[in-house]
C-alpha cells in the first residue's frame, strides 16, 4: 500500500468548556458604518447554566484531526501545560495523531477557553492562551519537518514569533514541502509586504474576509443586496449571488505576492478563492448552525485534504464547505469533523454549485 502523505500541523491546542446559559440578551448597536452585536447578561445576577460540555480546540489540533480522519499520517507540533495537557494528548492519540514532537511546559496551564453558546447559533469565546504563548521556534523538530510532505501553519499566539521565519528556511532547503498557512493576528497586522518571502512559498493561504482585507491592505466591494437566504439563486453568467461581497481585489493582491491559491471565507455568505487565473465562489450548505467554533479550521483542513488528493480547486471548495458544515452542526470544534466515509456521504447528499469567472 502506498504511503500516505506526511502532514505536520503547527500551532495552538486548547482545552475547552462550553456552557449554555439562560437569560441571554443580544443587543445591536448601530453606527453610520457598522452594526455591532453584544452578548449581555443581567449585571450582578446568578445566571443558570443549562448544559456544560468539555471539548478540545486550537487551530493545530483541529486541523490535525481532520487530516487523521481522512487517513493521512499526521503530526501535531505545539505546546501544552501540565494541567489538561495529558487530556489533549490522549484526545489526539485516540484520533491517530502523532504527538511525539509536541512539548509540555510547567510554566503555565494548557490553553483554555470558556465558550458561551448563544441562542442564535453563534458563540462568545473567553480565551486564555496559556502554554500556547510559550511555543517558540526552539520547539520545532527541524529534522523531522524536513521530511514532511505538507506543513499546515496555523495562527500563532506567541508575540514576535520567529516560527514563520524558521519554516521559510526549511521550505527553501526542501522544495518538495508544500505549505498551507492560516496567519495569526500579528502576521495579519504586519501585512503582505512583510511576509512576501513566505507567501511565495505558500501553496494555500486561508483567511476570513476581515483578515484578508487587513492583510492585503485592500477593501472589498459590498454586496448589492444583503439578504441572509441560502436559497437565493444566481445566473450562470454571474459569479456572485446578491448577498456576497466582491473580494476580487483582495484575491488579486494575495496572488500577486506569490500565493498559489488564496481562499477567503465569509461565514454564511460562502467562500471565494483563486488560483491566480479564475475567481471561484462556493455557497454554504445551510444557514442552520449549532456552534460556529472551529468552522474556519474545518474549512481549511477540508480544502487542503482535497488539494493533497490532487483534486481541482472547485472540488476543494466543496470539501472545505462540507467539513465546515459538519463542524457547525455539532457542539465543539472537533466533534463534527468528517472522516472519509462522512465526506463521501456528504458529497452525495449535497450537490453544491461552484461558480467561476476569470479573475
């Protein structure tokens, strides 16, 4: 049997507790340019919690589990603390993820999140970075990484991280390695010019719409009609449905900096991508959702799975969308991630139409 591609996922790991609380209020505040939502609870009150769920998260562990369920040889590279760390490792090991290159520190707890699920299917996250903020370039298994087929670099918590620069050296010395990258807040704030060398070695770049605008220093063209309706159809000659913002200027900028494939997600408004030649759009499966935590990681790992399998970009958008749909329909970032059989069933059940035009 042919060896499966070896994938290293690098980044964060967390232990998560989900709570479903009563007495929630979602308050909207409008300005001339924005509409913000605020989750509110009675001040000074004792709020009853209906349900508590323990789970796991973090970009690197979320993506690792998708790859393991899809049958790949996966290694997680990150850092956990003494508290909850063994639970994180045990969860990954049950899924078939190799944790031998991950580190444990006594300096802090494992990254920890408390997630408040809201009645509208969204969530508010109280996140403590914990051991993730002590994960540095010194923790990278350099010799092992040189043997990788793919490296998936997830968003990093450590301030002034040197990990991207070290990975660039590895990529230059080992041209066979392909990189998928989901930049963190710090890299996004620094912008594409700062990271032009790494972008030239990036096979797939993943960002959400707001991140993509900030990273590229480009704006998007707002949709003509903002209507939250997944059944809205659009003509074959037209790429985008009325509710989707036009991200073409952002995509052009990202590929101009050397990215092979740029992918931008926009929640319920679908995903857009380019290979430098064409502009693609894929709608979501459904607007129903139980929990949106980890949806971006699910999309990115599903998309990357298809590319590793040498499927076309159109199919990769479908893989990403279906994996994200599985994730949002179950509580926790990892419980709904699809395995091989689940992906095959989803492909047969949902016939997503991906549209394409010249970029």
